[in-house]
């Protein structure tokens, strides 16, 4: 996958060169390129923003630098890239969107600053996406989160194909509790079932704990879940006794 980022603060993406995303780049699984669209401004002051027509507060990003920067980016002749505008008014980003984007060959992120964008910039865009219902100073942090969540789903990035399958939200449920050595840490013991070696009992325990946590913390996630008969039965029992027990 190739990822291109249009920004006036390319240095904000240096953390993507670390950890698993950095290793994925070293292994050639993903290419990440940041482009400073200020370099494409055609005015002497290299301004990329201006006052809105009709008046109003704040400054808007101008179309010209972004259009010219976008035109300079190599693109596949076979499949057009997904072009993502980071916009608080966009569709809210979630795990299913990350999974969808991970199937693409090229992603282009356009990061905003100031009060907003010249509306004509949106003619370049295929997706308007928001990280959540709050306002950031710019789109860079939101783009970094989306890139991390997306790239880790590319096959071989995590090293094991199933590594992300049990993550919270991947299955539609919150993840069950997990433990590692020592077995007894300051009187807090690992549940006996996890020490039993009985794979079926462990599977059932994990499913129950996952359903319990989801019911307690995010019951909204259960509303449209296509649960197995086993999970439905467990959920009925949990609702009878209460998820906190």
C-alpha cells in the first residue's frame, strides 16, 4: 500500500516511522510519504490560506496549493486512490472503516488547518472522515490515528494473520481480559480456567468475559450484533445476573 499525506506540518508524522508501522515500511509492506503543500503555493509569501468570501471568522485553506500538490503525487493507472479529507463533519472513523481502507492500494490524506477548506477542494475527495465528535487544531493527529489503525490490518504487518482478530471492535465485542506471568502477582491470581490447558473451556470463558465487558461498558455494540446461538444464550444469562457479577 502507498499512503500520501498532504499537510503543512510533515514533521508531525515522524512517529509513523516507529514501532510496527515503521517496521512495515522497512519490510516494504507500506510506503508513507508526506507532502508539504505550502511548497506549492504560487504567491511570494507562500500563503496557503485566505479570508472567506462573504465575511466570517477565521481563514480557509486555498484550493491552488492543494490541487497542485495533489497533482504531483504518483497514482496508479489501474485503480484510483481513496482520497480522504479529514473533516469534523465527515463520517466517523471506526474499525470497519479501517478494515475497508486496508484493502486499498493507495490512500491520500488531506489534512486541514485554520477554519476550514475552500469547498472546491472537495472535488478531489472520495471520503470525508472524522475521528470523533470533537475539534482538533488540525488533521495531522487524526490522519496518524487512521493510518495506524489501517496499516496494522494489512496482511503480515503484525506478523500473524490472526493477531488483530481478537482485538476489541474487530469481532464487534470488547476484548476479554488477558494475563501473563507470574501466575500469582501480589495475591492477584490468574483465573484457573486459563491454567487448565482445556481449550474449549478457555474459549467459552473468553467469549463469556467478552460479552460481559461489552454488556457492561458498551451495550450499544450488542444492538446490531449477529451473535451465535451460544453467545445469545450466554448473554441472556448475563442479563439475568447483571454484567458486574
